[in-house]
């Protein structure tokens, strides 16, 4: 239940900073890594960093601390590990290149309403 709450907060934080193409993938039946992947895109480095900052701030206020954050300086792919939920924030080019949606297609794509 905590991971669903966290996923909703993350999606709200990303949308608040105009994140594009926000996807939720339930990977709980595919791997033990996490329950959800949340993938979003930003148009430039500043927006990608602002999205990550907002996720960290909103989750921090709710009492969730990240296990690890990678890629913040370059901001072409920021990975935020919150244990049960892993957030991937990409610039457009890198999102197309890495295509995590295809790699994790065995997971179940979900809408925010389905959470």
C-alpha cells in the first residue's frame, strides 16, 4: 500500500513540473527489484532536474527518503531509487534510446486511476 501512495505522489510531482508522457509500470510480478517503475520525460536539462527536485521534495515531506539518486548532474537520465518505486526521468532523446517501456513490457502498464 505504501508503494501505491508513493507512486501517486511521484506522478503528481512530475505532472506539477509539466513532465511529459508519464508512465507507470507495475513490475511486482516480474522482478523483486521494486513494485513500480515510473518513467517520465522533460524537454531540457533544467526541467529534468526540476522534476527530480520536486519528486524528492514531495516524497521527503511525506516521509520517504531515496535510497539512491543517480545522474542528476548530467540530467539526461535521472534514476531515483525509492526501494519499492523506481523513478526514471529522461530527456526526450535518451528516453527513446533506452526505451524502458519495451524492455519492461512484461510488466503491467497502469494509469494513475488504476493505482
